C-alpha cells in the first residue's frame, strides 16, 4: 500500500536541488494527499526563502560540502559526516520513512547512507548532464537513479537508470504563453537562486554601453549579497529595471519575459523550456565537472539558446549579442519555438510512479524496455 507514504527528500543548498524536490513533493501529494514529506537541508537562509510558502516539514543537518574546498575545510566536512549520518538515522526512524530521495549536493550522502543502513527504499535525482560527485558515489547504494539527459546514463549502472527529464513544479505545468512576434520587450536576468556577481556585473555593463538595451524592461534577480550594489549601479542609467534579490514566482517572471539571461543549472534550463523562452546562457565556469557548460551546449545545439562563456566576457560583447537579437525578431521567434520543443512536463509523474512501485517492494532492475530517450 503506497497511499500515505512517508517520504524524505535530501535537497539542500541551492535551487537546483530544492526546486526538483518541490516538484516531486507536489506530485506525491497530488497522487496521495495524505503523503508526508520531509525536506532535509542545511538550514541556510536561501532554503528558508524557497520553502517558506510550502506546507512540508524541514530538517536541517549540520553538514558541509567537500568538493572545491581547501584541505582544512574538506577535513572539517568529513568529520561532520558521522554525526550527520547519526542524525539522519534518528529522524528516518522517527518519521518511519518509506522512501528516501537524494537530489545531489552535500545533504544527500548522510541521508542516503542512513537509509541504506536502515533498509529504506532509496532513489536519486540527477538533473545535470554530468552528474555530481555525491550522486556518483551514492549510485551503487540506491534502487533507482532518475536522470534528465541521456548523456548522464554512462556514469551509473544502466539497469538502475531511468531517463525521465527534470521534475517541474506545478506552476510550470500550465500551457506556455504563445511564442509571440520575437520582439524583445522584457528580459529576465537570473544568476541562479543565490545570484551571480560576475553575471550581474556584465549585464550592468551591457546596459551602460548600449542605448538600445536601455529601452528594454529588465527583471534582474541579483541574489541577497549583490542586491545593493546592483541597485546602485543601475541608478541614473535611464533604464526600466526591476531589481530583486530573489524572484519568488519564477514561472510568472519567465512568462513575462521575451528573453532570459541565465546561468545553466538543469532546473533553470528546464523551467526556461517549459515556458518556451529563448536564452543567452552564461555557464558558471567553476561548476563541478563543468556541468553547466555541458547543459548549456545541449540547449545551444537545439537552437534554443546562445552560449557565452564567462572568461573574457565583457559588457560590450553581451550588448552586441543582445542588439543582434533585438534587430532580428525572426531569429528570436525561432529560438523560442525550439525552446518549446525541449519542454517536458511529465518527469515528476514518471518518477513518482516508479517510486511508488519501488516502495511496494518491486526493486527489479530496469530493462531496455524502460529506457526513455526523450
């Protein structure tokens, strides 16, 4: 019996981990309203902001990341792991968890390891084309691995992997707006849930260097730490701009935009496609295994976006690209049409259906017939 399941989702750190988790929670509760969902995060302010309007329980682990940190910080993070595993075992027992899902990042290992120890059904969600270290390490310990891109399959045992797409929150499941004329009147700038100082700076420089761009309405998400600086930089620029530290209703902002300038996390790209928007993509150059550029190149190859690499990127170069699109609405319209072809809205339902089957005890390996290349 899978109605009324108790589900724990490890999804801390960034929107790239939290938003797919929210989509899964929504779908589990849509299928069975009496489902109990607990999110496990780090307790950071950005997580509280993203989860503030939800009804689900939240547990915070004392845990830190290991990848990309100095020797001392990495050692500290490793020393925290045993305590985080003990904490995870305690709340998995207390919540009588039926299923644990890890979405990557440093909150996943202790929770998935605790579930393995307790014999709780386990699954991973890997939205990026190149999986992160946490999911690669945990792959052998779980029953199912859900990936967004066929390219990610090679990193795991094939009979555990289902290519399902990136789960989208219900706000993105409504029909997208019409493609429109290709005229760019509103541009959404989004450097991820935490903002991106380098991206913020290059956009401001582009606006300063182009009178044509100053005629466009900008919606600019800066992140908390860079908000005041960007507000000051736009002052007296003669540009119509709405600067915000964090866009709570991303779906509405995307539907309002005619073009998106963004980082390239898989969740961001899936949401852009769900709304059928053309994009200028600036990958974070220090992303683990360079996964953001790999994600972005898939969109570019589909003709839905333009990739500009951050090293060496100037405001003048970005302004040149923006002006080219402003002068060629037919190209913008074509990019929007191709973006819409990347739209996939069944990922959350596919994953939840499979998880419900797993919880009944059917852990049989997948066969070629389960493969989904969409």
